[in-house]
């Protein structure tokens, strides 16, 4: 998934607003394979790579459970702990919003504002996907002369 820099800034703004409104401490946007796309929050030393991968896996497995019950998928997954809880919800068919929160807020507040944030992020992602991918200097093929020079062949005078 390619997210343009301007769109990444918009997503971070939505995540920051979400944290302020919901009382959650961290918010992560991940793709369905578990790749971290954006993160904001209390900046404690979280292993966001592992959290993202495991949350995506858990979300995927609940999708299989949903199908066994005749649903296309469950759109929300909630894990409650003694001190920390996690709310995972769909943004669209490619992205998931993950919120980590403690005792200073409720799952209802997180769920309410996660739905609003997911809708806003989903719209940003639609717009981002519609933009052409930029082709920088590194993506253009080498000329025959550049490849000879680059790979150690002597240049012709």
C-alpha cells in the first residue's frame, strides 16, 4: 500500500484527534497483513511491529469465525486486560485501526471515536489510492551506458 506524504500527514492528524477524543493512549493503522502504516500516541517503548502482526493475525482468525456463523466478517475485535485493553476495527478492505487504552477511558468511548476515525481514514485512503504513484529517479531504468559504468565495464571513449 502506497500512502503519499500529504495523506500520511492527514492520517496522523486523524489519529491524534482520535486519541484526544477517545482517551486511548496509542493508535496504530495497519494493513491486513500486519504492516504498520501509521502510529501515534504516548510514545512508550511498544513493539509496534509485533503488535501489528499479531493483531492482524487475530483479526484474520476472527474473520474465519465470522464466516462459520454466516457473517462476512466481524468488524470489531476487543481484548480487555487488567490495565490495558485493545480495540481493533476495520477501516476498509485493506486497513485496520488498532487502539490501545487503559483505565482512564471506556471501551464505549474508544469504539465511538474509532468508528469516526476509521471513516475519516478510509476516505483519505480512497483519495490516496486514486492518485498516481510518483516515479522518481530511482524507479527509471538504467540506460545501456549507465549500466556498463555502474557494473564495472569500461566506458567507451
